[in-house]
C-alpha cells in the first residue's frame, strides 16, 4: 500500500521530535502500521531553520494554509500551539477532509466541542494522545483500556514544571520564587511560566480527561483552577510532618450531583505511589469500579516523549484512515449521540478534606474557639499539630486536617476563624485527598 | 445496530466478573461501544452453579463445544484455562469464523503462534488484554500506545502471589515457607501454587510481552525461569541494607545479539517506583527510545480487574468485528509478514549485575582471593558488605554487588569461589537490575 502522507504544522520542539523519531524508527513503525508514514510537507515560520532539521527532500513552506489546503496530504499534524490560528487551521483541514493529529491541549479544552463536531460531520479523525501527559498513553488507557468501567475519579500530576518546582521546594526547603528562578535557568520552566504555575495548563488537560472519562462536552470555563504561586515552603514542611506530600493535582471526580473538575495544590499521603512521582515526571491515577486503581507514569513533556504520542496517533489514524467511521474509537470515548449533560459543580459544592494553618496567640481557649467553629459547621477534625512557640514568642501555628466536607463549609469556617481576636492574619487553606 | 452476541466458556472467578460488570455497566459500555454486548450462552461444568450466577434468561450448557459451534455466537470468551482443551476450543471457534477473547496466558505462551496463524487465515481477531497483568491495559500500551518506539526493555511485577509473598517476607522478616502458608490461608496463593512461586506464570506473561514488544514469535520454551522458592529472608535483609528491594521480575530486553527473556528474583534500587509496588499489585516498567520510561500499575488478578480487560477486548472486537482485517491492530503488534527472527539468548549470554553472598572464614586474605577471582574474569565490584562475625564466631558473610557482566562469567567465578578452602557451602547468586 502506498505511504500515508503527513503535513506538519510547526517544527519546533515537538515537531522536530516527530520528524527524528519517524525517521529513526521508520522500519519498526512500518512493520507495526503495515504502511509507510511519510512527512511530505512542513509549514514553519522560519523556513531556513526548518530545512536545517529536515533536509532538502521535504517541501518546506511558510504558510500553514498551504499544507492544510494541499490535496496530497492525508493527515495534518498541528503543533503550532495557541488557540485561534490553530483552531482555524484545524477546522480548515477537517473541511478539506483531512485527519488531524494535535498535541494542543489549550485548543481542545477551549474549542474541542466545535472541532469534534466538525470532524464527526466530515467523517475524519482528530487524535490527541499527546495533548495530555505527553508520552504517557493515558488517552488510550481511558478511552479504550478502561471501557468496561465506571470511572470514579482521576487524579493526575499532569504538569511537569510545577511538579519539578514542588519537588525542589520540598528537597531543598526553598521558596517558590527561588525555585522558579532556578527552574527557568535550567530550562524546566518557560520565560513566561504563567500557564504552568497558575494551573491553567493542568486544567486544560484535566478538562480533556474529564470529558473522555464521563462522556461530557469540554467545559474548561467551569474548571476550578488554582496554581502553586501562593504555596509557602512552611506548608510543605508541616504537611511532611503529618505524613503528606503536596502535589499540584488535576482532579476529575464523579459524584451524585455531577462532576468535580479542579486543579489545585493537594496534600497526598506520602506512602501513595503518586506522592513519590518527582521532578518533571507525570503520573495519572485512575479509580474505577471494575479494575480499581490503575496508575500511568512517564515523561509529560519534551521533544521525543511527546513525539511518541503524536506518532502513536499517526499509526492509529493510518490503520483506520479508510475504515468506516463506526469502527473508530469516538473522540470523547462515548458515541457522539451518547454524550451526557452531567453538570460540573462549582468549587463551593466540591467535597474534600482540608489542611488549615492559622497563626494564633499561645494561650488557653484559642483551640476551643477554633474547634467550636468547625463543629458548628459539622466539620470534623482528623489530625492536629500545634507548634511550640519560638523562644520568647507569644504566637504559634496551629495546623488542622479535617475530614471530608463541602468547600462552602470550610469557607464559612475560615471567615469566622479569621474574626477571632486570638487569630492573626489569614488562614491558609489547602485541599487534601486520600486517593484510596 | 443489533447487539453482538457473546458466548462464555467458563463462569468461575473471571467469568462471573465479566457477567456482573457487563450487566452493571451495560449502559455506560453501550454508550462507548455504540452497540450492545450481550452474553447469550454460557458453558459451565456445573450448570446449576452457573444458573445461580446468571439467572434464567441466558442459555447455560455443559458442553463448551455447544457454544463454539453455535452459529448465533459472534465472539467466544475463553476462560477455562489450561492448555489442551482451551487450545482445541479456541481453534474450533476460529475455524467457525468467531472472534476470540481470552485471559489464558499459558495457552498463548505455548500455542499462541498456531492460534494467531489460524486467526489470521480466517480473518478473525484474538484479543488477550487480560492475559498479562490482569486489569492493567499493558497489551494496549505496548501494542498501540508505544508504536513510535524501539522498546529497549520491559521489567514487570506480573505475578501478584509472589509479590505478596516478597512484601510479607520483607515486612515481617519471615521465611518463604511461613509466608506461603499464610498466603494460602488468606487466599492470596492457590492450594497448588507451583506455577506462581516457580515463576512459570510470570514467564508466560513475559513471553507474551516480549513477542509484542519485538515482533517475535511466542517462545516460552526459551525463557529462563527461576522462582522465589529458594529465596532466603537473610538476602532480602542484606539487599535492604545495600539500598535494594527484591522483586520477582519478568524481563524482556533487546540487546545487540537478540532478546533476553527471563524471570527471576531481582534486586532493584529501593528508590525506584516499581520497587515500591507492594502486596498483590502488578506493575510493568517499559524503557523505550522515544518516550523513555513509562510505568503501568494496577491489580494483576481478581474477578473484576481481569473482567475489566476482557470487556475492553470485547468493546475493541465489537468496534472492528465487521471491519477489514487490515484496519485491525495485529495480534503481535507487528504485521504478520513482518515478524522477526531475533533469537532469544540462553541465560549464560545474558548481561546483568549480580548480588553474591558467601559464607567465609573471618581472616586476612579471604577477600583478596575472592576479588582476584572476580578480577581475573573481568567482573568489577560495585559495592561490598562484610558482616561482623557474631560473638565467638569465626565465620561471617561477605556480600558483593558486581557491575554488569555476562552470566557465564559469574558462573565461572562462583565455581572458583566455592573451591576456596576459606569459603564454606554454596555462593548465593541473585541478579540485580538498576532499571534506569
């Protein structure tokens, strides 16, 4: 059979990885796919730089639309990132009857519904394994490996930059700002790290996972997003003393009233495997009713790890390119006519456990006031840590771990605790998940 | 579309799991598969017991051949285990044009080549996600998720019984025999645990993984198989002191000369995630050239975890049942005409590191003799531990960790060391993998 023809949009970090891996492993990939997969055209802003990577045998163009509109191309691989231009190019490729492979989580989290609808109508595939957790085949696991299951929750370390920062803060006892600076110098964080450190990137990925786990449309605007920029080294240390690690988790959870979709720093028991995922690595923990707990671990970013997922998609699409659409795995795991309208809950309605740290006067009665406020709101206490005040100090820290409660109860409790005359400043609140 | 009709052979632990999960999650599964999946016939030795599980609406028969020869059945699910009867039934089902789903690793490791050939000729699918690592979708990950990669090695904890025993031996400092007895009482080990504790079950699974990783025929007879029955508690303890845990690993590794395929107790650095997989859990670590390290973790056995994989296969087969065979994922990951003849190496040609423990006289010169023997065979030492002799004792233990070498060198060294007058008894040899 003649090779399938692929056009690349963008040949930066991931694009060059795709090019090199396809070239290096072409024999092995062809033995698997049963058909050659050939990059025949590349669009790059800097065509000269692109030619240095791919040589003279491949057509390099400056206009992405030249690839998208080229009738010779079977599959368009979108690796330019961003929302708007990518959206237009992907929709144009679909309109032209081309299959699309993309690593663009922002694009899918925001415009996924429109893109999948267009693809469905046109009978083409949009594959996006590389959009979540880089090289880990987590989309395939959720969408195909766990089809028997009712998925209860997913909790993922799905942003390597923030996991690296948290690992370093813990290991070296440094502040967020100090580690961020180091991470930028080492290339583990971008010059503008906002999307990573504010949790937006993780929320894009969690949005995609929630959709394929529960068969709901992409609803990034309903996700609760809290990054790690406010996290203090002292809380990492207190958490450690209580037997927990702090990880930035993307969480999707099915509850009676709907779906929780949230990204925030989270205390996790130190003995859990996922609590021991360090540095820039990613891991996704899935709890489902038949299989129980499964975990998927690997590199969440980087040139060749991400290329690994892009090429896996290329092989899948190649196998099914000429097949009846009914034989294909649906974009959101569930058939398009079986998508559900389960609501995504506002954060106030989310149920979890909490870590509270408050700075108090070291005198009798303070703790009684705090525990009475919690009890009045039916919040029960799981563990408590009261630090000895330093020499000559009259104030100290109280740390409380609560059992599960709704966020709105904790918000009400914190408001009252902060009004106590014996408590100074703000109460620090972190969420805690047992993940068992 | 009308539902696809499934016949079950066997309704024991896994079969009843398949029945219950399909029933409980039928809506969710249909929303994913786009078509109903209906068990319409069950073969069971004890038909009365079977009817108690599945009720009156499903036809229960005593003869498995009645299912296999029923023209109404689209997919046969083989869950009876064993080699010979299962082989005949599966081949008959294929001859009758039915797709087959099986959880039977022994069957595939021994008769897989014959079965896949028959399926290929008949244009039907044989799916076997449940045959390796129970509920973990590792076959899908290797066969579809990592298609871009040249897989360097796979190391798996793929037998829950032995991992449970090893965890207990370490935690409680008990002997193999003591823990085995407890495991049997708790139902974690079978009445006849031979296949588990001798490593045969793990070797079946490693054989299957090696085939799909490297596109080679199933060659169980060439696998090196060593179980945990000879493992002494003292070695678990010494390994711990040196920073290692002992796990029964199934290993498939591609080297210049061919493929290593081996199952044996293995020292693994304690800081590796896989070293912390405890109890009856399974995990598979895969090292490949593009994505690097990925790890897959979950329950490796049990009714519903295994059913999860069987049903995932049913959904896959349902989607592709009427598709052109060329659109399907090949049985052994590589196209049938692209299977390779890479040889599986005999254990003497395998390269790894070693843990050696010897009982020696506590006097000068002993260590010099041992190290000279190792040096003469170009085996270099990575670490050493010499225990202080107990009160009044004149003999002690020396533990040596070597760098990588070929097994034949270690065999030669041990032969010479055992001849030293200062060394008493046998040298204990365990293999060590850094897994990095």
